[in-house]
C-alpha cells in the first residue's frame, strides 16, 4: 500500500526538490523534505465536532496521526475515498500529519528562477501559505508552504497557544 | 573487611541519621518538646560525631560537636528552644548532609559554609550562656558575621558639621567600610544586613527622605564572610532593635548555596556506588514501553484471528495464544511499574518548605498529606513538582492568614494545608487544600477590570475564581518574595495543560481554597470498556462506569431546556446520548433498544446512552496531542486489535459538551415540539 518516495540526488543544492500532487486539474507542490511517505487511505477514525476537511485520525505504526482532505479544504475535485486515494504523510517539526490529495505525479527539482511570486488569488488558498508559483515548461505548480499552512490557526490541527 | 566498606557503612548510617534528625526537628513541638525526641536528635548527632572522629572527618566532627553540645543542653532543659534555634539546627543538619556527601566523594567540604554554621552555633551557645546580654544582640550579630552586603548611603544637603553625627548613627547598623565627605554631601559605605527601609526610617529623624539615597553596591560573598567579625554585643544591642525576620532569609540562603554543589556531587556518587539498582535513561524505558504496547496490540490481533479457527484443529494454537496473552500482560505490567513512583516522592519535600515558609511569613501552618502511596508515572511526578510547589507557596502566602487574623475570624490559630492524591478512574487527582481566607470576589473582579478582562458583576463565583488563571493576574496586595508577582497561576495552568491535565479551583470565602489538579495517565494502560455507537467504536474508562442497564420508556422524563433525565432507583440522572454529542450517523435512537451506562468521574453521575457494549479490555493510551490537538469530549486515543484507532471518552467533558449542545439545539428548534417527538420515538 505504501511506497517510499525515491529521493533524487541533485547536484545543485540551491534547487528545491518538490513533490507534485494534483487537486482536480491543478498541480500543487510541496517541499519534499517535509514528506515522510505516501500511503493509501484506510482506517481513518472520524472525529466529531471538527471542520469537515479534518477526516479524523489514523494509526501510523503506533502513532495517532490526523488526516486532512485538501480537496475539501480547497473545495476542489471529488472527495471520494477508494483504494486509489492517496495520502501524503508529512513530517512537520515533531508532528506527523497526513493530507489526502487526488494523486501524486512527480518529484521535480526547481531552480530559483523557476519560482515566481504568486499573485493574490482571492479565493481558496491564501497567498500567505504560498511559497510562489513554479513554472516548468508549460506546467504551473502551486508551491504550498505546507508547514505554515498545516500549523495555521484556520487548519486548527495544532493547539494554538491560547492566552 | 575492607576499610572502604566501613566508610560506606558510616556514610549510609550518617545519611539515615541526618534524615531522621530533619524529620524529628520538623515535628518537634517547640513549646513542649518531647524528651524522647530530643534524646533521639542528640543521639543522632552523637553517633555521627563518634563515627566522624573515628574516620578523621574533622569538619564533620567539629560541626557535630557544636551541635551536640547545644542539643545536650536542650535535652537537659538547660536551654530553651525557640523556632530560630531549630532553624539553625536544620541549617546545620543540611550542612552535615553536604559534608557527608563530600567525604563520600573524597572531597573536602566547603570551608566557608562550615565556618558560618560553626560561628552561628557558637553564638547560640554563647547567647544562652550569657542570658544577661540582651536577647536580640546575638541574633543580628550572627548574620553580620556572614556574607553581608555593602550599602552606599549618600546624604545630600547636610552641613559638614553634622557628618560625624550621621556616621556615628550609621555605625550602629554595621561596619563603616569607607566614608567620603564633601561640602554638602556625605557618602558612607556601610557593611550591614539591615534592610534599606530600616536604615531609611531611622535616618528620617535627621534628614528628609529626598536627601537620602541607599544603594547596595556589592554582594559580598563567601570571601569576606570567612573571618567572623562579631560585632560587640553592646553596640548591636543599642541599634534600633533589628527584626530577626530581616536577617533570617540571608542566613537561609547561605546555607542553601553551600549545599548546592554538594548535592550535585552526591548524585554522581549514587551512580558510582549503588550496585543493587540500575540507572536507566527514561527514553530507554519509554521505548520498551512502546514496544511492549505494540506487542500487546499484535497479540490481540493474533487472538482475534485464531478465534475464528476451528477449535478442535487449533487446540494447541489456542493454548499457546492464551499463554502468550498472559505473558504479554505480565510483561506489560512489569514494564509499566518501572516508571511508577509513589507521590511520597513529591510530598516528602513539602514539610520542610512549609515549615521554612510559614516561619518566614509569621504563620502557623500544619501540613497534612493523604495518599502518599498513590503511584504516578515518573515523568509526571517530575513535572508536577514545580506547579505543586507554586500552589503550596500560594496557599501559605495568600490563603492561610496570620494567627491573629485567624483568631479574629474564630478559627484555630494554626492553619491546615492538605495535600491529597488519589486515583480516580483513569486519572490522578491531586488536591491542595487550605483552610485560609479564600479568594476575594471584589478584588478579583476589580483586578480583572484593571487588566482589561471582560468581566461583569453577574458572573458566578465559580467563574470569578477561574479568573485567577488569567495571565499576569495577582491579587496579592503586596508583592512578597514568596509570591504575588502575577506570574503564577497561569503558568501553573499551562504546565498542567501541557501534561494533558486540567486544574480548577474551588473556594469558599472565609473557609478556604481547594485547587484540584486532574492528570490523565498519559502514559498508561487503562482498563476500559469498548462501546459501539452506529458504526463507530469508543473506549470508556472502566473506572468511570458504575453500572449499565436497559431502560424502559417510562423511566425517561423530559426536563425544561430540552434535556431528559432517567429515573433509576429513586435517582434522576441526566441523559447524555453519545450519538448526539458526537453526531454519529445511523446510531440507535430508541433508548429501549440501546444500553444506558451510569457513569461518573467527578461531580454528579449521569446516564450515557450507547448502542451496545462490545467488551472489556486493556488499552494502551495514546496521546492525541502528539500529532494533533485536544478534542472536546475525548481524553486520548488507542489502537484496537484490528489496527484502527478508537477514541477514549473524557467522561467529565462529555456531560459538559452535552449540555452545551442542548443549549444550541434548543435555541434553533422549538423545544417543546422537539421534546414531544423524542419521547414518542
């Protein structure tokens, strides 16, 4: 079910390696160093009284890990769950969390000049959580600052320090 | 027998004797000391002295000798004990402990501390031998001999002619180290332990406050403290009767600082010499615990698989499985017990703290500990220490009143501080109770307004008490060095929340305050009942379940506000439907077809409605907050035999959650109609 992500060795250290995934027709990318593994969607226990994009928690080799469906979060694609549903397991700080996406396509290396500043979309994904737009040939990758996003207040995945 | 074995025996004995001595001293009734106790204290000092002499531990011998002389006179009633004296004895005992640790390490004990204590002890002996000297004379002379501060006192706009008089006046407070006069300005360096305020108040007879400035220039440490320079008794006596209270903190501090390095050394020593026990890092233990947890899960997975096999064919397999189950369980228990430590480990630190602090604050406090044998995870024990210390200090400082105030309020002069620990379901409950004045509602509200917190006079008492946990909140009228700086209860609360627990405070003005800390066993195996609601499985702490039953529709009664109660043997219990609280789809809604559990954690029992009970088993508690966050109504999670995650219910939070939901629901629908339908269904 789960497969290891092959880590491509790159000669140029200023390049950024990203894992590319799709949500509906859009291509997104996250820093590969934040990705721990990719696995299937199974055995998720629902949690009540949380936002709908938080699917619940699952057992990842003894760790209780939350699973978030980015398709629901960004209101994109079809939030169906079957044996092809893919979960990207992220390792952010000390925390492990999974995100559900439509599919994982590539591991790419982006040079600094391939990363452009992101315009304000005005919907769905706030530019606050964007590292920029990557352009490779004709493809446009939306680079998500996954750490910032997953630990943000609006995702409510992490206990916010309350006064 | 090797001589080092003899050393070892002596050190162990001395440690034990010193611990006994501390206990006896603390419990000593100063007004009417028990002869037997005094004898026991004397014997302890005497035995140590004897041993120290035999082995040639000179410092230890000399110190105990001085102490022994005093104790000998005390037991023959030639010496009247007072609290200060017992304080000195306790400091001496601390020093002795440090000295023993040093000798054990083959180190030389701290000479400065030794000199200090010896000087103090000699002073006590001399003071009592010459009772005609004013009682207060010896007392201030002792701290003067120790590391005293040098104060720079500057007085402006005084005529040069008055300088000599002022210097003379200042000389009464201590030693004049340096002096510098100019036309209208006098600067004096004074070595004195007198507080600035005291000097100021005396000088105010001569000069105005704005002419005067007093600054502590140096904190003269052990260096100058080495040679005792006792002030002639007459001179100190004529000084404006300095309060002993001002001098004691300094000497207590000295004793502590002399102690610290020795304590560190003794740790090293323990590791080196203890052969019957093993020091293992907690990470290693935790790793084993985690692995054993996984093993138990695997075992129960196997068990479920084999349960489906033909029992005749798999007889031997089944036998092996049951053996594996037993072994796995024993292993798990054994591993868990490695981490368990009795609360006594924490509680035993408090008698001394309470004693020192109460005498410093001029209060009479009796400490009572309950449930010291309650076992708690080692990691928790260590992390609960600071919050508890803080709460105890708070109770002593703000809670319990002075003997006079207590008497005026018609309470016994001696206040009681109770520390209690007990297991409650899957939690540990620690209570810090005092019978002091309690909190002041008006002051809390006023302070909250001042801090810009949203408060109103309509708030319930309980809500007002919780304000104390807001950051930067302190209602102490005066900042003392014990507490009152406002960095208090919010830190306590945060620390406890970090441990996954919660803290609350109950208070009865005039009668006392109770702070309760509830800590979940974050790292623990819990006996539990798994229940099914719809297609979901939840885990219920077994300790919280009082009984379970099927109810008949006539037992269910509606109450105002959209709730329902269940009538069980004359009691009315609030009904909480788990499927409503957690929005579980396809759950049983007919009370008669599901099952009702009567549950209780804290507070009132209530009825929890679920579809069915699955079974009773032990689960490994996994923290949800490690990778996620706290979930309302859920205390933790666990992994079931099939590898899926099940949530462990937080019983206390459930009833709260259910009430909240009822409130929001009734606001949306028309309650009466809603109720009717529910009863019919």
